[in-house]
């Protein structure tokens, strides 16, 4: 499923700080997924909103994830 969106494939790198970085390109731009001891972060370049929307659709379609709304006004 993810390969349908990122037809140019995924490339992963593991570095000495116990961090795994995955880069992927598609016609809409690129994403970088950084996974380390403090969490998983996804950043997008290009048409970022569309890329993140595509990822969200894939995750929700898997049935293993659900969308939760976050009230960021409570963050300090």
C-alpha cells in the first residue's frame, strides 16, 4: 500500500545514535521518517498536506489505527 504512494521506493539508514531515518519520494514531494528512543517523527516536503493525508488514509485503511482529535489549546 505505501509503495503505491511512494513509487520511487523507500530508503532507510541506521546511524550510530540508535536512530533510523527513512526517506521516500513521490510525485507530491518527499517524506522523512525519523525513529529513535524518543519517538517517531514524520516530516514532509513539497505538497506536505497531501502527503500526510495519503499516509493517514493508508494507516486508517489498515484497520490497525484510528484517528484521534487533539486539543492543542491545552498544551503549554
